[in-house]
């Protein structure tokens, strides 16, 4: 079988997989409700290609509340024995490894499951409710719930929910839900169907409670996902703030961290922490202009369980907001303050270089020196500074629009 012919039987799995969160029977055939994975390498390998099929379509549809699942594989043609013993990929087998048993492959059966959605109620205890106003469709109400794995029916639901991680978090892995140190937080939308109130799954977060000697815990955010149909509506910030406030109410919590946070998560966290800290006395405008202080560290820790590193970022963002950047003296002071922190890693390099000088041969030293020349350091530092300030400005703008 020649290469050109083989290429016809390769499909981009990110395009081939169609995901859907279904509320009404008509959603099943409505292309506007379909979304696709950002990643499929964890299931289909680094090239995100399925071989052996033309016109491959993988349907993974979920009922909006209970996440009852339809899984179907369709294609227009498949490689056969006639093609020099070339084997097609076992697409179905690969997906079955990540989705729990109990799905249906029959569209009519799936549609009939929608009738049971009225019986679905959110798990756990209600932490927070909020509304979002949509220009076209009016007001929507959302609820954030905290759930224990022992909650009846939740384990099976969570197994279905976590399959979304594989498609939207690059390094996702399933957790050991039997460990009772996990906390689960879920976001649901309330909606009406034929006069009844139903609930749709919007997103969730898992948090692991680490032990801190002698009698504290450190909740660490592990996974967080807002499903694509709901992204860009502010649910991530609502969820993170509700979770933060929940842990702040627990005396045993030392501080709240995140495991390997993505760039988007860091932006979200900055926004939420700035919103929470901006009214603390130690972060008042006159105090900000005097520099980062022990009072800020202490108050952020005591009242909001924020560690020193995060408190420092909050300070830099709020100080930028309080600084008149058209005033040369204020602007210079701010720039030096941020660059001093950013220079930390470069200073570390200088110390390492001093150690190397004692033990490296001259030609080895030259190659290391080349990586660390002062001119390059200054340029990199300036670029880092500009990137940081640009990010901070976006957060300040976002805070202003939510004021």
C-alpha cells in the first residue's frame, strides 16, 4: 500500500472526536452544540492521529446532568486485508480504556435517557449560588456544591465526569477517589424544561488535603475544568473564590496552593486573590507605595490563607494600580521593586558561576559564561518585567469591570 493511499486513512483525532452535553433531544443532531478536544495525545499518541479509517467520527455525548453517555464510532471505509496486512487502530478499545462501562451505543436509547434527567439533583452541600446575565437569553442561576466521595451515586458520576480531563488538560490523570483526603467541588446550572427545574454540569475542581506538621492541612488544587460550552463566562473565578472562602473558614488550614498550575490558572488565581485582598488594611493604597511588608504577609496568611509568594504577586498588582506611571519617580520605584524580585534567579546563576569557576576547565567555563553575559541578562530581565506588567494590567482591567 503506497504512502499516498495510507495517508487517506489517517484522521486527526481532535477533529474526529465530537463531544456534546445534551439537554434536549434536538441537541443530538445540532452541530452548534458540538465541541472538540484540545488534546487527544493521552489516548491516541503524540501525533494525535487514528490510522485505518476514512471519515472517522467518534461521538461522545453526555446528558447534561447525570452525564449518561453515548459512545459511537462511525466511518465511511476501513483498511482491509487487501492492504498488505495493515491493521487499523483499535479506536473503540482506546476510548473504552478511559470511559466507564454503562454507556450506550444506541442514539434512541440515549435520547430516552434524557427523560430521566428531571430526577438528577446536584450532589453534596450547597456552598454558593450566583447569577450570570446574558444579553440575549436573560438570567442564569448557578450553584457550587462541595461533595464527598461517599455521597450516594457520586463515585459513578465522577468516573464519567473525569473523562473530560483527558481532552482538555494536557497532563491529566485520573485520581484515586478512594483516598478520603480528596475534596470535590462542582458547578451546576439550573435550567427549565417543560416547567421543571433541571441541572446541567458546568465544571468541577478536585483538591487534595496535605498534612502540615503539627496540626494543619494544606489544600492543594489538583484539577480544575470548566466544560467548553461554559467557558469565558466567569465560572472559573466563581468556583475558585468559593473554594478559597470555604477553606478560609477552616481553622486547621495553613494555606491554599495548586499542583503544577497552568498559565491560565495562575491568571485566574491572581484575579481572585487580588479581589479578596484589595480591601485588607495592610494593602491600602498609602501602604502599597511604601513597599512589600511583613504586615501584608501576615494579614494575607491569617485572614485569607494566602502564602508569602502569592501575597507578593497580589502586592505587585495592587501597587501597579496605585502607581501613577506618568510620574517618573513613582514609575521608576515600581520598576525597580518588581525587577529586584525577578532578578532572583539571575543572582542564583551568578552564585553558581562563582562555584563553577573553582572546578571547571577554562573552555567549559567559557560556554557557561556565554549563557549568562550581563547584556543578555538585562535584556531578559526587561522582557520579563514588561510581560509581568502586561499580565498585571489585564487583571486590573478585569477587576475594574467586576467592581
